[in-house]
C-alpha cells in the first residue's frame, strides 16, 4: 500500500472520537456486510445494467460504512480523464458534481487518481491540504482523507474506486484502503462478466438485425426500402442509438441523406457531412468513403478531430461512432468496387465495435452494396422487360395490340359489360385478296398496306374502342358501352368508308375490301372472350364466303330466319362428332396426298419468320426431318374424321408445353398458326369448291388448337412463377450452403422444362466438382465420368473442355447457353454422352454473392432445344440468379480453396450411415479430482471403402436433416450397447452422444432416446446428450419452449453444452437452455502455447461461471500433461483429450480401462503450465485475504505448489534458476500486500519467466 507524502497532515490529524464511523470493532463487520449485500445484488441479477449495478454497489458501500463520499470511475487507455460512473454519500453536492461531469477527477502526476493509476496499487491520502474543512467547492477531495484502488478490466480500461473520510486514524484508513481493493476487484469481476453477457446479447441483436435486413434484401426492394430497412433494423432490433445512411450524389463527391433513425436521430441530423474547405476537418463518413474502409471513433465527444457538436447534449454521452462504406461491385475486369454510400452507426457502448461486431457490420455493408447493385441491374432489366412486354403485347409491324393483349382486354371488357349491363361488340375483320398483292408487288408492299389499314381503322374508331392485329391480314375490333345492337352500324359505316378510300404505296394505288364478322356479348355468346371471338370468326367467314354476291361487308352469326345459329354452324358445322366425321371422311382421303406439299410450304413460311428461323437454325438435320414428320402428323390430326375434342385438347396442350419449353414466343405461335391457316385454305381450297363445310371444320379445329396451345404456354409461365416463389422461401429458410443448393436443384429438377441440374465449383486443376445434383440425366453423366466414359467439365480458358457454358459462365460471371448439343461446336466433348441421356440444351448461371467473381455455377439442363432463351425464360433465369446471389451472400458460401464434396461422395456417405460402415469410437472423460473414468463420449466414424475411416468433420456436411436423425439413432444404439457390455465387465460409466441443435425442435430425437432407454441397456441418469453449436440466428430464449427440448427434459436425460466460450451464442445458450453440464471448447484450450496467461484466465472464468450456475465443467482438448494439470488447478471437474486417452474402437476399451492409472495430484505440479495455473490460484487466494500484513505475511511465507515445482525442476533444469529467484522475490514482496508496487513488479517478472518456460514445454510437446 503506497501512502501519500503527507507527513505534516499526519502530525496534525486528530484521533477519531469513539463514535466516529471508522472507529470501533464493528468496522470490519460493516464492511463485510456491505460486501455481502453487494455480491448478492450482483450475482442474483445477471440482467442488470452495468452502470446501474455499479451505482447500487457504491451506494451500499457509502451507506453501510457511513462515508461522506464514495465514487467509482473509469479510465481508458490514452484518455486524459476519469469518467465517474457512480457517486454516493452524505456529501451529496460533491457526488452530484462528479456525476454531472462538472467536477471530473483530475488525472495528473500529483493527483490521487494519477497516483493510483501510475503505481498500479492502492493509495491513501491522509488529508487534502487544499481546504481546512470539507464542504468547500474545490477539488472532490477537499478537506477529506481518501483511499483509492484501481483494477484493470478485460477491455483494457481501469476502474477506480475512491472513498473519503473525515478525521480517520491511520490504521482505519489503511484498513479502508485494503477493503477498497477487495471491493474494486469484485466490481471489476462483475463489470467484465456483465460486459461479456452484454456483448453476446448485442451480437445476438445485431445478428437478428442482420437477418431482418437480409430478408428484406432477398425480397428485392427498391433502394429507398434498402436504406430504410438498414437504419430501422439496426435501431429497432439491434438497439443502436442512431443510424444515418448517406448516399453519394451523381457528382461523386457530395452526400445525400436517405435514412436517419434512432432515439438521438434529431441531434445527429444537425451533423451533415459536407465537403470541407481547405484546412477544415474531414467528416468521418467522408473519410470512410475516401479510404473505402470502416472508420471507428471511441468517445467521439472527447476527440479533437470530431465536430464540437459531439460535446453537447445527447451526443456527448455516446460511447462510439462507426462509419461503414457501402461498396457496389464493378463487373468490369480489373476494376474494384466503387463506393456508393455510407452508413454511420452511433452506440452508447464504447466497446460495441469489437472484432465480431465489425465482422457483422462488414457483412451488412457488403450485402447492402450487393442489393443496391442488384437493384440497379433489376431496374435496367425492368426497363428491358417493359420494352419486351410492350413488344410481346403489340404487333411489331403496325404497333397495334396483338393476340395476347387482346385476350387480356377482352376479359376486362366482358367483366365491365356484365357489371354495367351493357353490350360488347367484337368484330373479326379480314382483308380480302391481300395475298395476290403480296405475290405481285412483294411482302414489303403488303406490309405497308397493313400499316395504312391499321392507321385508318384506329382513326375511324371511337376513343374508347379497341383494335388489335391477330396476324396476317386479320384484325379484331372491340366496342364497349353499347345499349342496343343498332348502335354499332354507324361505326361500321365509318370503318368501311375509311377502308374503301384508295391507298397509295410506292407509286401504286390500291383499293381494298374486307370482310367483318360481328358477335355481341351476351346476345351471341356468354361463355367468355374466346367463344365470342369464335362466333365473330364464324360470321366473318359467312361474309367472306359470299364476298362476290354480298349486300354488305359485315354480318352477325344469324340464320336466314333471323335466329341465332349453333356455334359450329355455317363454316359452319360442329368440328367434332358424327356429323363432322361424316363430312370429313371422303374429304380427308382427298387431302392426304396434298399433305407433304403443304408441310414443305409451311416450313418455308416458318423459315422466313425471323424469330422462328433462329429456333430452326440450331436444330441438327435429323431433328429438322423429325419436325417435318410431326408437322405432317399434326395436319393429319386436324383432318382426321374421328377426332374427338378431348384428344385434340390434350394434343394441343402437349404441343403448347413443347413450344414454351423450346423458347417459342406467343406472338410467333399466333403468326405461325395464321400462316398455316392461310396455307390450308389455299392448298385444300380446291377440294371444297362444291362443299366448303369440311374445310371450315378443319379451320375451326385449328382455331381451337391455337387457343389451347396459348393456354398451355401460359400454364408453363405460371409454373415458373410458382417455382421462383418456392425457391425464394428456400433461400430465406436454408441454414447452410449445402442445404440451399441441394434444395434448389431438387426444386428445379421437378419443373417440366428441366430434365436435370447441378451446382459445382472448380477444384485446383479447374475441373468442376458437382456438390448438388437434381434429376437423373446429369447423375448418369457423372456415372459415365467416373467410368472414364465422359469428358470432365472445366473452367480453364485454354482447355477445350472449358469452352462450354459452365466454363464460360465461371470466367465471365455472366449467364451462358448451349442452344443445342447437336449443333453447338463448343459441345463436341460431351455431345455423344448428353444426347442419349436426354440432354439437348443447357443454361449455366454463375452464382456471385460478391460480384463479379462466382463462387459456384448452377447449370440447368433441358430436354428441349433453345437453352431457356425466350423472353419469359430469360426473365426466369435472371430472377433465379438474383435470388441465389443474395441467398449465398446471406449464408457466406464456401470460398475458393475449401474442400469440395462431390455429389456422388455425398450420396455414398449418406447411404453408409445406415449400415455397418458407421462405427462408434469412444473417448474417456476423467474426473480430475480422483482420476476416475466417469464417462465415455461416443464419436461417430464412417468406414468409406474409397476414403478410409472418416471423422465427423468430413462426413457431417454431407448429411441432411433426416440423415442426422439416422446417425443419432445409430450412434445412440451402439453406445448404449457398449455401456451395457462394460457394465457386465465391472466398469460403470456414463455415455454421452453428440446431438445437433435441431434436436431441440425435432421430436424424433427424443423419440429415439426414449426408445433406447426403454430397452434397459442404459439408465436415464447415465445418458448425456451433448448439444452442438446452434445455427447463427437461433432464438435461444425460445429454446425452453421447443417441443424437442421439453421432450428430452421430460425423459430425464442430462444435456451438455458442447462449446462454452466458442462462438457468439454460447453464453446466451448457457443462460436460456437447461444444461446440466458444460464443456469448455477445445479451440480456447489450444491457444495456450501462444498466450498461456490469458488462456488460463479465460478458462478459470468459464469454470467459475459454470460453478456459479451449479454445473459441472469439463475441459476438452487436453493434449499435453501441462493442460491436464492446468485444468486440475483451475478447478475443472472433468477433463478429456489426447493426453488422457485418444478415441478408441470398442474392442480396446476394456484393456484401456483396466490399465489406466491416474498420476496427477493437486499437491505439486510437474509441468510449467501446471505451475502457472497454481501461481494464478495462489494469487487469487492472496487477493481474497482480509487486508492486513499478518494475513499477507502468513500467505507469503507458506510453501506454495509453484515453489515445489521449481525446487524439483531445478534438479534437472538449471534454466529455471532465474525464475526460481524471481519467485522467491515475489513471495518476499507479497508481505506488503497484493497491490504493493514492488510486489507487482516482482510478480510480473516471475510470471513472464514462467510463461517462457510454459511456451517452450508446450511447443516442444506439440511438435514431438
């Protein structure tokens, strides 16, 4: 205990009166009463706010000890002051000034606070000389004697505890100072423990916010929603004080605020980063943007490089400010990401931005950047889709709506008519004799005439009327809002006048006529738009059939008697049934010889169509011949006398699905059907001179087929939308990379257009290894590859096998296609394998969670040509890519260089776990107090014929949820059988089985455990289940209510936390889940060679935490004798590791159990690590002693275990002589107490020498 140089004051210090608060024998009892009350408060209220708990502890101490002033402050490294966290006592004015920050304790070489910080020991000031009596308005300690103590917290800061007294004797002040040191140690212990809990809770909140943000991003919102979600989630879910999102303006230099949220948002809104003038400070968000990396400022209110506004109001109380740049990936080769914005996060906690938190925020910034970049891509895609939609809904030649648009308009028009009780007139208009003009003057002239006809018709119609072009020279007119049918006649007269006016094209004058059929809703048809069009079509053919003798150019479907005729009358006959069969039978025989010529002409027409010609171009010759044969069959079907409507509908639906899958656009189908109708009418017209009814039946059948094919195409489109919806749900729910990609390929392979699909990544040689496969076709290719009967798929540009779509997609980061394996030169290597197994075309989709570099390639294979290149298919592929890119960004997919798990290897391992290939090894767990083997941990091993004996780290990633249940049942069964066998041999041990966290939700695990217990091989009290690390984002607080958890606890089995100290969730799990035992993660233990002191302290804290909760503590990873001794000295109950026993097959267990001998004890360590652990225990005991020289002397003079180790080790290792000397010096200095400066120096010197010996021993054993 260092004392202030205050001799004059000591001489003048008065003795206490008998009734002085610090007088009398009750002083010690009051202190321990306050300490006990404080500890009860701290340890029974784990949810306390740290500052509130500290304030209560200070108040308790001040009140119980009857002191005028007690305060506790915090000093951070590099800080120039102490922040007072709590103050209490009868001197309320001084306490108030300290808390307000108006009178902060000075940190200088002459100040009491500076002394206690510099000396790193307790400090006593007998009496402040600045004032003769307390109560004046000078420094906080004016007129008081004071004691101070300080202890370092885990975050590097130091908590300073000060207590003031009036007229206290020297002995009482010394006693008070010693007690103060004990109290501050307990407060720091609580501070560190609570900081760890708060950190885990904070990380959990930010992870939850991260999931909320990523969920919103997966829904592909607009940028405003991205900004809003980013700010609101970090505030509402994670508890940030404020979040400010700013985006870079188009000038690339200034910023625009796009979102601001949080309790102090209004204050933060006054800070708007602008470009600084010469010599001005640069705002933090601009620094983050310029340097393109996060910027963090702790206690911004105390920094000179921050705006003065941080020193006032709510901002002054903020603990940290961080700015993360949002970077948009640039797909251009060789170019890095560019900054597009920044988000600023303000927290009340100074320690908020630790490494794990920064990692979370890095991920958020990356995902936000990707989402914004994806939005820009989607915006461009949307514009293109709108353009394509316009083209899809409009005739390219005339600009009029096409058949698809007409269908949509008709549906709405009929609904309006029914609702308003009005008539709708639908007119089918067909130009007369346009074909001769095309033949004589060319199609270009005919097209110009069609454009002029469209212009005139549109001009003659009323504003609300509708006109569409179906293709060829056929138009449809829709007129709504009619009260009576006669209202249509003036409009038809205007149309006729407009058409009859001569048209001049390229110097030629043409006079056109037309035929128009009118059908009224609901007078002529009530079954919908298609029925109405058919009735109008019938009426139009009635007019066209009499165009030489007709009285007017239009007609309604009326019989001569003025009554409505049946729908199939006129052209006129029902297209199916006995009457149609009788009409067609003689006619079909005459038509049969004309079919080949008709097919040839039809194929010629299709080749002249720009879009359809592209589909023809990719077909090999054999497919073209097959297609011609199918066309012939189709025409023969149309003229087949006995064709029934259901068979025809089924055939048309199949054809429609084929056309949709092969990439045929709807408008192309309509145009193709119109050309076929013209050809049928022309080629078969000579057969119908005397009776046109058979031809009319065939054309009616063609019209119906056209509609059915369109309906089928739209069914396929709807199926694509539904598939994307299922994949979107999977993208959000999947908890791992393999789960996601396997779910994706399984879903895709069930779609009618896809015969197979696969996801792969390249190995070091550039060959793609496929980790997930859907569909049998590609699986058959992989089998052929394994047999040597197929070429591999590579990504290397210099390899022929890298020229396919998958290789190109990997290199370019863009979607690539093969339109047909039979004609694509790049597919020569795989053609002979692909075509026989049904693969005709493919599309390769690079999956780029961090564009432009792919992390994997999804390849979709189709039994149809085209490679998913229609407008709707391309939109499907683009949406699929965007969805999976964001999903993989959320899941952090495997990076290049991680182990690839081929699909067939996964499938083989999944099959093996249900067989005898699954073996169980056992690793003993030993009680450290007496060396008794108390437990065997069952560890699964898989005997792979091709890969030897596999550990769980190898095969677990291959397993799905159902496979894990099978694995659990198998291991549990083998483990309980082994326990029973050992019991009969006289070995009584418990068994523990590793269990995934999914068991807490999945009741199948509890059912398996119940079945095993019921067999009687293992009493329930002897069975332990070790719950493995839970997935990121698990709601730990809800675990106790999960069905699986309730069922397991109802059985009475004991649960073990398998990863205490590892990952962000372990402490949260420990708090919320009903564990009976904890295991300290071996990843912590294995750090001992690099940082022995910190590792042992961490283990000690975790052991104490487990014991405080009433749990047994196991330390795993004990791979050296030193680690065994360290675990023993640090108070762990059990140990497990290679230094005790390696995992062994069941046959080796009896011999090992019979021969195992315990050779460690707590009397004297034999390793340097054990000595270091015993030294920490000795120091902990020293700190816990009542303050007083007699207690310290007694403890220092006793022989300690560390000294015994050194005495024995010196006989064989003279290098330890310096450490032994330092140890003796430390004991001698300890007589002055644990906070004496000389003791601290000697202690630090000895510990450092011992650490060097520890590192030498541990590293030597690790390499042995």
